């Protein structure tokens, strides 16, 4: 699939195209914008407009945007649970709204512990399924995963690694996922352990073993940082929780 193929394909009606054109004119240059059309919610995405230091950190925003669109179209074609691209052009694409993120679900005080387990186990199963297809997400934090009536949708596949080590890429996905759980005060230690056990039970045992070996290799970092725990901020605290709740010392 190449870029010229993408920009010429569209299957939406003229009224919707005209509506999107008006939204584009009103929201020109805005990276992400949510809008409604005939009772349905959609997201408009455009290339980032960068300035200052971000021009050095992200030197090719247009190329990144094109890659994101091509990735979404290709994954959807493969049956991967991603949002559907309903309309696209050279400098924009429109996605169907798929619901709220798992991060928002677990932060909702009305969400019970049982429902949190159900949501996170569904997300675990979806991530395991992705890996069984030989695919990786790159950054499957729960803020980038949507849950809607047991259906899981992955967002933001645009992050890519140059590594060719598939084992490492899968383990990195797993670590990103569990680290995002450990970031949340609304997710108890007991629930993280339950989800870890669920994941271990259902995933490829090789993947779990490699993750444990990785945590073992870097456990010295945990002990090095431990004295700073009383003054640690959120990112560091999530690392403490990750090691405490996921790492098993049984084989040592």
C-alpha cells in the first residue's frame, strides 16, 4: 500500500465530505478534534504543527501522520481491533468514535472492582491476541486502549521501534501495559496481581519468562532507587509497584 493509493479512496457520501471540509476550515491545523454528525461521534486528525525544540524532537510530522494512517488502514484490513477510518485525504483522516479509554473507566468511582477486573482481563486477552498475530502495539498504555461492552479497541499505533527483536518488542508491550496499571491509584495492588496472574495464565509462557528475565536483569535499578521512595513522584512509584507486584524471585 502506498500513499497515492490512500488519498484517492473514499466511500462516504458527499454531504459528510462537505461537513468534514467545513470542520477542517474551522479547525485548521488542530491535531485532534471531536465532532458530531447525524447523532454519531467522530475524531478528526491532522498532522502536528510543531515549533521550537519539537522541530528537532519530531522532525517529520507529516511523514509520521502518513505512517499512522497507513498503519490504521492496514491493521483494520487484517482484522486488528483499531478504530475505523471512515474518510481520509492528504492532510487529514476521520475516525469513528469507539468509546472511552480504560484509564477513564478505572478512574470512575462507579466502576466496581469486579468490573475493573473484567475490563482489564479483556484488555489483556486482546493484547495477547495481538501478539499471537505476530503484531506489536509499541505503547499499549491503558489510556490508549478503549473498552466498550467487552470489546477492546487499540489506539495510537504510531510509535515504532527500529528493533528487529520480536521477543523484546512483545515484552516491551507487556511492560508498558503493566506499568500503566501501576501508574493508577485507582487500580489496587491486589487487582494488578490478579491481572498479572490472568495474563501469565493466558499468554505464551515464553513471553512471560522473558519478561521475568528482563526484570531480573534490571532489579539492581529497583534497589538503587529504593532509598528515594519516600520522595518519589508518580513515574518512579510505578516502577516500584511494577517490580514489587510482577517480579517473581522464585527461580533465584
